[in-house]
C-alpha cells in the first residue's frame, strides 16, 4: 500500500515537469529571461539541494541548508553580478554560440532525466522510512520538477536541438520519477553510491549553468533583467528547499 502511494505521488510530478517544459517551449523572445532563471535554478539546486544531500550522505550534516552553502551561492552571484556590471566579457559575447552542439543538449537532458529518476527513488525510499517523510519528499520533488522540465527543454533548444526532440526528452524526464519510485519496490541504493552520484551531478550542473546557459542568456540582450531572473531562480529553489 505504501509503495502504491509513493508511485501515485511520483506520478503527480509528471504534470509539474510537463508544465515547466511547455513554459520553456512558449518562451519566444523572453528566452533570455528564462535562461537566466534556469541558470539560477541550477545554481540553487547545486547549493541548496544536491551538495547538502552529499553532506548528509557522508554524515557531515543533519538537516537544512548549511550556512556555508548560502555563502557559496552568494559568492557566485556577487562575482557574476560584478562581472556583468563591468561588462568584462562584452567583447566575447558573440562567440558563445559557437560552442553549442546538439549532443551537449542530449547528454545534459539524459543527466537531468537520471536525476529525475533519483527523485522518484527518493520518494520511494522516503515512504520506506515513514509516511510523513515520504509525503514531504514528494511535495519537494513535485515543486522543483517544474524547474526540471524547464531546464530540460531550455538546454536542448539552446544547443540547437529540434522542438520534437525537446518534447521527447521532456516526456522522458516527466516519466523518470515514476520509474524511480517503482524501482524502490525492488532495491535500495546504498548511501555511499547515492552520495557519489549526487556529487558528480552537482558538478555537472554547476558547469552547465556557468559555461553554457549564463553566457547564452547574456549574449544578445541587456543584462539587468537577466540578472534579476537569475536571482529569482536561486531564490525559488532556496524557498522550495526551506519549505521542504
């Protein structure tokens, strides 16, 4: 019965993920704002969700967002804001598009789908610990899977993939949590394995946000509103994690 509830709640993430993808597909001329928000979301996931989870898996922290990670995100944002204000990279902004490639988008989307699968695993394992824990984890996953759908489509489109391929990977990302929750009926990954995976994925997302998405967001548009969008993305994830 508990396993069925976990799978049912994981299925609710499908709607959240698809909604995020639809928003990304319809962004049009506001894509630079969406890219800035996406980069902020990725930074927030790394600083407030993934790395603290790595700490917990290693027995270095118990609950909540460690203050050191707030400092980490603040340091990144301050340097980024100062750089944009000084226009240090203005001469190179038109060169960023040369580094985009469809395969980068595909690999990134697959990594995000793998993370969504682990989200589903987290829901299932949460219910193995207790019903209240499982519901809390499920609410957090449903809330941030909107961002997962947003990120999946945005990353694919930025790297010159077609809308059809973007939709296909969006569906994969939406279904992945259901598969993950179902998988927990048959196995439970060790804390060591989960910690290594989360650490690797955190590094992957941070690189993606800083070297791919943020430069593209600032390449052809004024930076002020994009900077605000990035800050909103970070704040959104901080709020979600804090509530969870």
